[in-house]
């Protein structure tokens, strides 16, 4: 069974600075997908960024980028120029093995301070 | 496109009662997913549908849980004989279904409290 581990329960960063959230996963699959979702306080979960395992190039979406290390089974999220609106729970998720279900980590609570 | 909607947003019930939640996916989305999220945890998969067909169910989905999507549009999740351990946020998500790996869009959730 696939597992996703987020080792940082909480993090904080000053506005305009850069922060990196860690995620590792365990799978025997070769073809899979990785996601970062954001869940703001009392609001619904939204997709931040996704990465296909067969792509070597790291995904980027504006201020958000990932560092995908397939051999190390690591998938970290870098947020540049942090904004107050980035304050949220961030969940790393895995999809693969022929299943369409998302397997989530426990999340990292990020606080952006003014 | 109004997004995924869920009803009710909050439900308080007494142990042993039955509850039913509704999810309306984004229009034209073929796939619909249910997840459960307890405090301090990430969401856990429960089940998913492609149109009317329920294609995968988690072992978490005990025989007290049943989900339907009768016309391939909205879905309902029923919990019979609720237990305190059922208290959680129940999330619904939908995806276009062109590919199984399409992005899943989540609704706001239904928070269930079992007293």
C-alpha cells in the first residue's frame, strides 16, 4: 500500500519570504501522480500543483514549484514570495497503482506572518 | 461552473440515528469521489463513481455506509446507526473523467458530529 509522509506538522514564514514543505512517499509503482492541495481555514481544498512521475521536469505554477526526486521518493513544495493568503493546511497526495483514489499525508499547517 | 456543492454543511445527530449527505458535482463531471477527514488528518478515500457505477470502495466503508449515484449526477452518502467514531468531515470531489488521473475538485464538505 502506498503511504505519504509529511514530517512537518507546522511551519511559519514571514511575508515575501520563501518556504519549503516536505513530503516523502512509499510506492512500488513506476507510473503515478503527485499533488499538493491547499486547504485554507474553513474553506474547501484546492489543487496547488501536480506532477506526473514520468516527467523529469519539475512542475511550476506561478509562485509554487516542486522538487521531485523520484529515486528518493521525495516531493517538496516551494512557495516563493509568500503571501498572507497562503496561510492554510497543505496536503501532499499520491495517486497510482491503477487506482484513482488520492492517498493524502497528514498535512502541514503553514502560517504566513505579516 | 458553480463548483462542487454539498448539503448539509453541518449535521449534528445522536448515536444510532441514520444520516444522509448529498453531493452535487461540477456539471459534466463523470467521476465523483467521497473522502472522510478527521481532525488533524488528511482525507481518507471512501469510494468513487464513474457515472452511475461504483467502481472502488475502501475497507473503511463498513456495511453501515452506503453511497449511490443513481442518475450519474448527484450522489448521496448514507450512514446507518451512527457511532461517535463517525464524527468527521465528509468531503466530495469530482473530476472530468476523461482520464482517471484528472484533477479532483473538492466541495466544502459536510461536518458530522455524533453525540
